[in-house]
């Protein structure tokens, strides 16, 4: 199988490379952003025609935090739409047999019932701060669904929950909560700081999936003869931000105290994916959160020492 992983240099793409490098009979096709602009439909079409992949995983995306999404919504919508249309239509035109498109849990309505089921898609307004990104991802998954319906190609989509693991972004302002906590506790431990300030009350609940588990789930989905058009990928379990903070502090080995700043916002009270559809098909996450955080902290230290930390 010739497998093209679009976006192989990102956290998710790199995990997919690690996963499929170990699989016999798989030849990986990889192109950096400098080698192939995925927003350029003509360039993507020429690549498909020349390399003739059997299977494509679209893990590429223009991503950013709340500030970036709010400031540059046109860029986020246009670039992500361009990536989706170039990769999906190009694959169909080139005769690619199978394509898996990766989205995000932000596609679901802001006020959808918890846990988030696949059938709640398009039942209500989106979260305004990342609406542009979500619309592009919805368009991508719907393109897969409709190309499958109209043309009979096996194009389908998976929506992962919050991801963490090697290659994550540890920027002090723009990183997500788990990598932010790892960096904060590590720097406090190194500096001998007596306390760490955490935002909010710690009461919101979140779900976290190690990125290598997502890659494994993708391998599982690609082996299914008739996968669903859309499926959630997560653990089906959640922790409070307070519990997560205590866990990360313990893993890092920080012995100071944690002070909660209740003047800072908590964010959405709960965000949990319903993974019953994936569980019924036979896949479940195996990496416990504590083990995953411990592995990720080791990766953080290695990336810090090598000067490759995304920060």
C-alpha cells in the first residue's frame, strides 16, 4: 500500500508516520510544506498523478489558538477549505481508493448535549471563537461523505478529542492546557518556585487522548471494510482540570503548592466525546492518562535538550 500522509510534520502526522512505519507492506509518501503546498489544487493533482497513492490520510490543517482564530478567521476558513478540497477532490480525480479525513471535536455545536454524539453535527450554532476552522472541517468531512455517496469511493472521516503527546506545542500563551501545565510545572520545579498559579476554579471537565492512540485508531479504521462516514475517536473518560493539574504536578515532581486564580475564566464546563460507535466496532484507547502524561514529559525533556521543542 502506498500511503500519503498529508501534514506528516505536525503532531498528528508524525504520530501517523511512527504508526505506519512499523506496518509491513506500507510505503509512505511524505512531502513537506516546502515541497508541496496542499492549498494549491494543481500542485496536489500533479503529485497524485505522479505518485499514485492507494490511500490518503489528511492530517494537515492551519491551526492556532483562540487569538489567532479570532484575528484571522478568513485565513483559517480559506486555507483549511483549500486543503480539504485539494486533497479530497484530487484523490478522487486520481483514482485513490481510500481516504481518511481527520477533523476536530470543535465541529460540534457549542451547546450540544454531552457526551458529544456524531449525530449532533449541524444541530446548533458553533463556538464563535473557532467557527471558521470548524466550518472548514465540516466541509471536509461532508465532501468525503458526498463523494462516497455519489461516486462510490471509500472516503470517510474521524473526529479526535483533545490530543497530547510528542511534538506538541508548548508556547507559554498559545498552547493547550496539558502541554501548558507540563511547561509551567517543569519551569517552576527548575526555578525552585514555591507556588504555581493555575487559572480558574479547576472544575471544568476534559477528555485527553495520546496522539499515538489516535494513530492506532486510524490504522484500525483503515482496515474496516465499511467504516462509518464519521466517527469520534477518544477515550470516553474525563477528568477535571484540577485533577489534571495535580496529576501533571506529580508526574513532573513539583513539590510546591498550586494556587487557583478564580478571576480567570474556566471555559466550557464539559467537553466529552461519545465513543460508543468506535467501541462497538472493536477499538478502545489503552494508554492511561497518568502513563501518557509521564511519556509526554519524557518527550518534553528530550525535545528541550535537543532544542526541538515547539515553543
